[in-house]
C-alpha cells in the first residue's frame, strides 16, 4: 500500500495516509478538521534495519559508486 502525502484545503495541515490502489480516487478527509484534502504526492521513506549490510535487505556490504 502506498503512503501518500495530503494537504487540507481548509486548515492547511499536511499529513500522510496509506491508501489501497483501489481506493486511490476516493476523497480524503483531513484528520484535524474534516475538510477536503488533496493528494500532493507519494511519501518517500527509508527503512533502516539491523542487517549486516548497513540497512540493506540483500545482506551485502556497501557498494562502491561506478562513477568514482
């Protein structure tokens, strides 16, 4: 499920919400005031873990950049 960023048109609050792809076109209500919220984009995040690859899920160490 994607995590979307929203902005309330009434109070201006920014917040994030998970939406199923099937519910993507349904209107979103602001959790603070109940006003209409518009989607501003997909939220980007980084998952960090305790794996040996410094948070990498593939278990290998950090890679060297091919650009130098």
